[in-house]
C-alpha cells in the first residue's frame, strides 16, 4: 500500500519505453528493463514546474559535432523533483527535457538517461540525485530530485518511436504534437481501476467493522444494533460501494481504449488521442476526488477506532489522495476536458453537430423532461441534461467574454470555475453510463440483480447530489426529487443484506488490508488490545523519560 521503490519502474518507465522508444532502441533496453537488470523511473516534474510542461527548464541541446545531447538544469527551479523511485533506487530514468536543435526549441521530449553506475550504483559525474524527504504517505517510495551539469548522452538516447533527430540535426516531427505525453495518458487510463481498488479496501474495512460494532438502539429494549443497520451509516458507505464498482467498470473501458490507441498510433492513426486525453483527464479528476471523500467517510464511519492506525484507513487515504495531484493536478486536468467540451459547443454552434464524437453527441440534443419512474434510462437523460446545461452555460460565458474583447486566456480564467463544473458533470455522466452498460452485460442473473440494485442506488444518489442544476431551469420538479429520495432510501435498505458479500467479493486478504478493524474473522476487540500492547511505548512499564523529565518536574520545589 505504501508503494515500493520499483513501482514507477513498472508503472511508467517500462510503459514509456514501450510507447516511445523505437523497436531498435527497445531491442537494447526493454528486455533489460523487464528483467530488472536496470531500474528506471519517469523524471518530468521540476521544482518550479509540474503542471505547465511547456515551461520545463531542463534542456537537452543537440551537439551535432559529437552527435550527443547535452542535458542541463540551469537553475534551482530546473531540478527534477518528485519522480518516484528516482532518489535512491533507479540507475536509469526516462527524462523529459526541452529539446533544442540548431537553436530551435522543439518542446518536451523524452530521453533515456543513465544516472548511476550499473555496478557500484554510485551517481555518475554530472548528475546530482537524492531523495526529497518524507511525504504525507507513499513513504516506501523514494521520490527524488535530479540535476544535470552539462551531462552528455548519445543522440540515440532520444526516444525515437514517433519523432527523430538525424545525425545532421534534421528533426522529424511526430504525427501528433502531444504524443510524448503517452506515459501520463497510460497511468491516467489505469487510475479509475486503481482508485476504485483503494476505495474498495477502505469500504471492506468499514463495512466489516460496522457489522461487529454494536452501539445504541433502533427499537428500545432490543439488543444494541450493529451500526451498519443505521440508515445514516448505510448512506455513508453504500453509495461508495456503488462508486467503487462504477470506477472499476469505467477504468476497464479506458484501459481498453488506451491499448487500442497504442495500436492505432503505430499505424499512424492518432484520431483517438484527443478523445482519450479529454476523457481520462476528467475521469482521473472526478474519481480521485470522490475516492478520497469516500475513504474519509469510511474512516469516520469507524468512529474513534477509525482514527487509530490499527484501522489502516489513514494510510489508504494518504496514498489514494496523492492521485488528486499526481498525473496532472485535478483542476488543471478538468480544464483540459473543458477545452474539449467548449470546442464541441463551438462545433454545434457552427452547425457541425454531425462531427461530434459519441461521448459528446448529447450536447446537441435537447430533452424537455424525464419520467424517472420509467427507470435508469430516464436518469441518464437527466444526467445528460444537467451536463449539457452547465457545459453550454460555461461555454457561453467564456465565448461572451471573448466577444467582449477579453484575451482568450483571461476569458478562460474568468470562466474556469464554471468550466470545471461542466467537466465534472460530463464525467459523472460517463461513469453512470459505463456502469449501466457494464451491468447490462452481466450474464449471471443473481449477480445482475445485486449489481442492478447498486446501479439504482448510484443514479439516485448522483441525481440528488446534482439536484441544484436540475432544479435551476425547472427540468426536475421537487416532487420528482422526493421520488429520487424515496428510491435512494429504498435501495439502501435493499442492499443492506448483501453489503458484506459485496465487499467480500473484492477478496482482499487480511495481509493486504493490514487492518485490525477489517479482519475477515471479525475478532476486532481482542486484536485491538493485542495491537495496542505491541506498541513500542508498551515495551517497558516505566519509560526512560520518567527519570529524565517527569521526576525532576514532579520533584521540583518551584
Ligand atoms: C498499472 C498501471 C498504473 C496503475 C495506477 C494505479 C494507481 C497505483 C499507484 C501507483 C503508483 C503511483 C504512481 C504515481 C506516478 C506519478 C507520476 C506523475 O505524476 S508523472 C508527471 C505527471 N505530470 C502531469 O500530468 C503534468 C500535467 N500537465 C500536462 O499534462 C500538460 O502540461 C497540459 C495537458 C496541462 C498542457 O500541456 P501543454 O503541452 O502545455 O498543452 P498546450 O496548452 O500547448 O496544448 C493543449 C492542447 O494539447 C492537447 N493535449 C494535451 N495533452 C494531451 C495528451 N496527453 N494527448 C492528446 N492531446 C493533448 C490538449 O487537448 C489541447 O488541445 P487543443 O486542441 O488545443 O484544445
Ligand atoms: C505522490 C506523488 C508522486 C509523483 N510522482 C511523480 C513522478 O513519478 N514523476 C514526475 O515527473 N512527477 C511526479 N509527481 C509530480 C506531479 O505530477 C505534480 O506534482 C503534478 O503534476 C502537479 O504539478 P505541480 O506540483 O506543479 O502543481 P501546481 O501546478 O504548482 O499546482 C498548484 C495549484 O495551482 C493550480 N494551477 C496550476 N496551473 C493551473 C492552471 N493552468 N489553471 C488553473 N489552476 C492551475 C493547481 O490547480 C493547484 O491548485 C508526483 C507527485 C506526487 C504528489
């Protein structure tokens, strides 16, 4: 859970080689990396810049006389800062640097760079490298810093699957300007399943514990109830169970799309890139934010014991919440999706709705109302409506400012809160639709019934959560919202008997969960006592600090 020093080797270093190195280069490097003869990381972010990649300061200047690139970090803010596994473990890195050839700045490109001696592991001359120190979490990963002092690498270490620099310095452009960002798109494509998994772990702990913990009464005179029987507890946990499933389904789809993209790019077809970038930018942002919220609710649902490290939920939270920042800060990524949404609106206004991709086609189709009692399809129409409403509103605001003479960037900034709202709603629609499609495809009727209950819970919870948008233009009436509320409570109660099976179906072992509260056998109290007794403070009855500090204080006559 805390990560491990080779995580980035598998998650980004190897995928960057696969996607960006040529076949010839990979004959040299990939097999060695896969056999872990060399250990690598992905070094892009700098002390001064992470989000704005065009302003990365590390330069790779081509020296035609020696056919080498000279890597250099000219000032303190140019140091690479944050890359996982960089500090101590890696001896190689895929380094993203601004490439300069014949004095022309050609933007960020990826290079394979050796950092440490393969035998002694000592850092090489011209390289400064180390660990950035303790973090909120993820402390088993050595996130690092890296500086270059005119460090030379061969020309052939530029990853050349899509763009090339010939020996004489001729630059061959990639088929798409952002193709070098593929390692990030890959991780973003995997994040929905990864985050769904974090959420699932926290929920397994909280749901299991909630069937062990008894506190208070629902009907007087009865035995104290399992806290999971309280409607508030169910409302705290069950919508997140639905989300963990929904995120996993959405993630399967984006992983498949990424694999498809890789194949298409190899045949020169880059048409999927913009769609996948927009989709994964929104998805990573919404999923990480909602996962962090869901995990924190799971912790609070465990009361005081949730705050103990014995719950392990705080560690899961610390790791998961990092996802709101890494692979693109969430606001920045929501604004990337917003660019795509605004462009879609501009297309519709220009009478080109036919050109819209399938995920945004709904933006052109107005619906006057819905009959929610007819089922999930009507909820989808309601989600489409609120997303369309907000997307148009935000886009119109931006376009109006533009028309009034504001500079594009200023108009964008003044509309950005509204734009991020549109991106979230669009992404939540996508999550609901993939959830619906995935449940429809389930063959086993008993499984399908339980998942359908979760889907119903999800759509009711979501619609209620975005109700202000739907009420704003009278699309939904307050009596329709009463219906949604009733449905929500109905499904909370319906899911209760299956709640433990739903979390057990994720099959986390006790070793994986590392939680005293979430133990499969339910023996929470005995093990909490044993866990407390094992605390380092309990190794001796009287601590040395008693003689050193407490006694002098207690005996002082002052
Ligand atoms: C098994 C798999 C993994 C499982 C993961 C599960 C979790 C498990 C945990 C494991 C360990 C944890 C790992 C943590 C690892 C973390 C790694 C990192 O964080 S790496 C660094 C990540 N950094 C970023 O994400 C930086 C964010 N910034 C950007 O991406 C860009 O700067 C930007 C997109 C914000 C802007 O880019 P820029 O070049 O400046 O764009 P322009 O303004 O010039 O142009 C915008 C234009 O380009 C299009 N665009 C941008 N990016 C892409 C892309 N990737 N693909 C396609 N198109 C792209 C964009 O849409 C715009 O198009 P336009 O038509 O002009 O609107
Ligand atoms: C756990 C962890 C692991 C990481 N691993 C790696 C790794 O392996 N390799 C690597 O290269 N990097 C890694 N990073 C770095 C990470 O990718 C960056 O921190 C991230 O992309 C955010 O960039 P930043 O730090 O520059 O944030 P900033 O951009 O400085 O964000 C600060 C604030 O400014 C806002 N902001 C910035 N730009 C805009 C804008 N255009 N519009 C509106 N608001 C804006 C943001 O929303 C945010 O609120 C890791 C980070 C973490 C936390």
